[in-house]
């Protein structure tokens, strides 16, 4: 029996690597001779750097960068392909867990992300400058449209008084003019791939503020304010940079960071999970497996827009392999399309009707119990 484990993390409780270990331990109790292949997955959010380092090899580089509220902190990025490619996850310095206890999407900034990019463009530990940057968009505390990142890289934002400032979600409305002429010239030699796990537009009912603002701490009034700011930003980008980012799929990723990557970095937006699956040589791994077991903290309608579980299921269809998801929670009424896209079954791990604040402390034991039952079922089906 050959199992392929490809989980995303359960945000705030278990990393993808921890989940792989739990699954392997359970599988080998029921199938002592089982072959277990492990590919921890990330689709642009927390854990993206570790995912690429495990799949491709490489090194983690520590860097000081600004946090969500501009507080200096230790951050990191990864170097793979002998230093030619730098992997950056914006969650490393602008992530929602870093803002826990003081969520403030009106003030949160992506400035630190720009500092990480600047560091990655400098001569690195391998003695060369990266010529490709993979930037993971996901898990952010921000709704600044990537303006903080751009400011750290030399883009100048002016208010009505002609003063420069670093826009945040609450001050996007104050941008009177954008001057990108002084952006770091090294970008002319660098290819930027921005990993998006969603296809939401920049603003509107399905945009960054309305869909993701509440989980970042925005009440209904602030959601409207943030959305208006993103609309204003799109209008100024169109006028000053001659680029329409308003309705590009993925522009709303990570608080509008998708739009910022397009407008300020000339990046290519690409499905996060597809980027990882290509790096992991998924086709070869899937061909060898009898079962593919994946998972994430919650599966719902958003998951069907390109996150890890559905991305794996879609690619696995070509091999006719069962794809089973173990998840923290599921919205069953939104999952009907998933069955047509290759997902075989979904099992939630929680054993008792508990609030997330209580259940996440027991995620490891709950996952182990659910996994053992799954493997017992698979064994029984073989008889």
C-alpha cells in the first residue's frame, strides 16, 4: 500500500509537516509495510517557504523586517535552485497570526514584504543575486493593496498636499499621485511569480475587503471604507501607471496584494497550489500512490477557488486516484462542485461539538483519531 500525504497546514494549530508525521504514524500502525510519501503543501500562505525547501532543497535566510504595524522583527525567506530563486511568504512579516490580539486592517502594512524582496535581490549566501522571486500571497493581516511593499522598494505615494507617505488600508483614499520611476532598478532583471490561492477581484462584493476584511478585524463600516480605498487605488493606478487591475482574477488576494504585485512589480499571478505541485513533480508522485490524502483547516466554497485540496484533486483526476481530505471543519452545502473535480471524500477531525478556540488545542489527537479510523476503513475495504 502506497500513501501520498499532501496536507496544507491547519492554521494556528498544526503545520503541514506535523500533519504528515501524524498521518504516517497512523498509517503504519494499520499497514506496517506501507510506503508513505510526504509532500507538505502550502498555497502561498504560512508555510510556503518550508514547503519549497522540503520539495526543492535550499536554505532559510533570516532577515530583519517590519511587522504588520511597522514593528521591527526577525523574519526570513528561502533560497532554492542554488540561490537562483528566492521564495518569500508575505505571512512571514505581514501575516494574520503576527497581528493576533491587535488586528487593525486600517493600519496594517506590507512594508516588511518589500524589505524581504529587497534583501532577496542582494547578493545572497550562494554568492549570487536571485533572478526569480516566488512570492506567496496569503494569510495576510493587511488590506493596503501592496502599497507598503511598493513604498519599501522605492515607489513614491503623494497626498493632496504633495507630501510622500506610506499608504495603509485606512489611508488609500489619500493617495493623490503615484510615482514608480524610482523603483529598485534590479527588477528589470528579475522574474516575479506571485502565488495566489484565490481568484477574487480587487474590490466589490467579492473583493478583498468584503470577503476577507472581517477575519482581519474589520467591522461593517470599516469594510466599506477599505473597499472604497481599494477602488480609489485602482483608479490612481489606471491613471498614473496605465494598468487596469480592478477586475483581474486574483487581484484581491492578500488584501489587494495581487493587484500591487501586478502594478508595482510586473509580476505574473499564478495559482499557488499549481506552483507547488509543479515544483514537487506531482504527476510522478501521484502515479505511484494508491491513495492521496490531503487536508486543510476548513473546506468551503473558497476552497473551490483554487486552494490546496481542490488543486490536488483536479490534478489527480488524470490518474484516477482517490483523493481524501481530512479537515478541521467543512461547509457541506458548498462542496457539491468538489466531487466533480476529483475529490473523493471529506472527513472532519473534531470529535466533540466544540468551539474552534477549544478544539484547536486538541487538533493533533483529533487528527490522529480520524486518520486511524480512515486507515482502518481502507483496510476493511480490501478484504
